[in-house]
């Protein structure tokens, strides 16, 4: 994710728009007639820290400067909560280098990705940038390429440059046979068009921070992609449609992520926060996301935890 973002809760510049798309009318009609956990009005029970679960947070931004004062304490809280492993997102060349620095402090429990977010797409075409990316990707701590993809909501980089940077990063990942950590925002048709050219050459790919429609989800599942779910599902205003869709994702293709310090779960009990008014998300809150996902899938938290952890281990080749 982007370093220096300040919209931690109500919006993440790297994830989904404030008015996240809802399921299509056809999706909604189909779901309204179905008896599924996604339509349950009951609130999901929280999963208490230390409840005997083992989780992988597949996407967090632990190199973000908001963690500079207490990073070690953040890691300790996450581990105490059952988050056994963390994958730090690299979303720019400097951001990936910073992620590597963090990972090397906790080599047993962390890995990271290496990539250039579409906001920074123009950076990939600076002199020496591709060589720098290739050097980073070959580091042993790197378990996936990305975050890369398309973001036509913000358009911080011109769309043709975003597409070119996306293509180039998929090419590099195919060359090194790395899984890909993907970003898509308001760009689904172009995203699928580019992805389809490269998927046959890629080992695996995950759509990070999924917030889209039922039709988009089906496109991803039809291509055997993994899907990452964040605390967006905990927001009854913007994430309600995810509660209806999450049950469609096969457990072996489902993974969990906090996207910390962004996307603090809206319904997180205030007693879990560090202090009144705290808006920073942390990996220690992943069990809360787990509880919500499990509830709307009609599973026990233990089942969802075991399945998503196995999926993450398989995806990143990190047994």
C-alpha cells in the first residue's frame, strides 16, 4: 500500500472507493430468495485474542510511519491475538525496501511482496527502475509480486501508464514464477483484459481487498484466483454486500487481511482500541475480521481460520 496515506478508516486510497459497488440486481435477487448465512441479522461473535487460532494476515503495511513508534508492540499484540504470520505489502520501490527492512527484523514470522502500486505506475519507467524491481523480487524474503494492478478511481497515474506498468510487472512475475498480489479499483474490464493475457504464465494470483460486485467475484473465481477479504466486510454501510458474497468463495481460495493501518473494522469494540479516538488498524484485529467472515459463511471461526491459513500457506509457498 501507499506510504503516508492518512485516510485510515473511511477510505483507503489503495483499496475500494467510498461508495463501494454493491452486488448487481440479479445478484441481490438471487440472494434474497436464498437461505444463507449472509442474510443473517445476528451480529457475529468476536474471537478473543488467544482463542487457539493461527492466522496469516496476507496484506498489511507495517512499514508505514504510523507504526514507527511502537512497531515491536504491534507485532507482539498480533502474535498474542493468534496472527502467527504476516505478509508486508510492497507498493513502491522505496516501500518495498522498507518492507524488507521490517521483515528482516522478524524473519520467522514475516515475508513481503515487491511491486509498484498503480498510483506510482510512472515510477516504473524512470531510468533503472525495472532493474531495481527485478533485484528486489529476487530477495529471499519476497513471496509475491505486487501490489500491482489498475486504479481508475484516483487516476494518480495516467491510465495508459497504469496498464503498461501492470503488464510489465506481470511479465516480471511470470519470468520469476512468482504469485501476484493484485489491486483493482473501478477498472475491472481493463484489469481482466490484461490479466487474461498473463494468467496462463503465472503460478497464482490473489485479488487483494476485494470489495466488488457478484459479477466481478465470479470473473475472479472462474479464473481460479484467490480472494482477499478485509475489515470492509465489517462495515454495515459499505460492506453489507460482501456479507452476501463471501459464502461463494471456496475456502481454499479465501484469505484474510487487515490492510493495516487502513480500514479499521467499523464495528470493532472500542475496548479493543489502544485509546479513545484511535483510528489506526492493526494486525491484532484480524481475528475480528475472521469472526465476521466465518459468521456470514455459516462456519465456525476455527474452520475458517484453518482454511484461510492453509490457503495463504499454499499461495505464498510458505508452509
